[in-house]
C-alpha cells in the first residue's frame, strides 16, 4: 500500500532533483551561449581582416603609410571596416574606432610580406577602395602618366624600397 507520506516524500525528491537538473542545464547553456557568441565575434573580425588582405587593400595601405600618406590609408580603411569598436595595428601604426572598454575582445592577426621589385608604384581608388598597380615604374612622372588612365579620384605615386621584413597586422575587435 502507498501512504500519503510516501507520495509526499516522492514529490519532494522529484522537485529537488528537477531543481538540480534545471540549475545544471542553465550553467551548461550559459557556457555554450558564451562560446557561440565569442565564435561569432571572432568570425566577424577574421572575415574583415581576410577581406582587407585578399583584395590588396592592406598592401596598398602599408605603402601609403610608409610614404607619408597615412591619413589617406586611415580614412579608406575606416570606410572599409564594417565593425563598430576596433583597433587595427599595421606595424606601429594604429587605426581605431569606437571604444573597447567593457567589451568582449577578440584578436585576429596576420603577417604581410611585401615581395615586389623596388621602384615607383601607383595607388588608385576612392573612399572605400585601394588598388595597386601590378607593375613598377622608373620615375614618379611615369607613374602619374600611367595613373591618368584610371577614373578614380585618388591617385598617388609611392616609392617602394624592397625589404624582407614582415609586417604584423592585428585587428582587436570588441563586441
């Protein structure tokens, strides 16, 4: 026979067990949610850096910075980067937007080695695009003559001094 006290004891044990189970699930789900959120932040930052490297924007920006046109590179990179809070470090040059305090941070980095022939190169583009000529030129005037064939508002001749030193690029993103 089952007495009322046995049913009451069974219900209490069931409630306590469900409480422990619910608490355990909450802790696990919270951990998984945090891991997924950080992976999403990392993927956004990684994708942004990958696109800047793969289309040649960072290579052009490095040449502009090394030739005293850092403000041009900075404006174009700020227009290209679709993140709210970040610091982009190109060697010793920092470009930042927003505020990283009290944010979850992810860091992605790469190394760029410029492997070109020493000489004059042309950089052309607009407010969101930077392109670099495929060939080098012997003089600055020859470079500008070649750049006049392009219909872009930004045209700069820059001199590249061959160096095998790698350039560290780091993107710190806070979301």
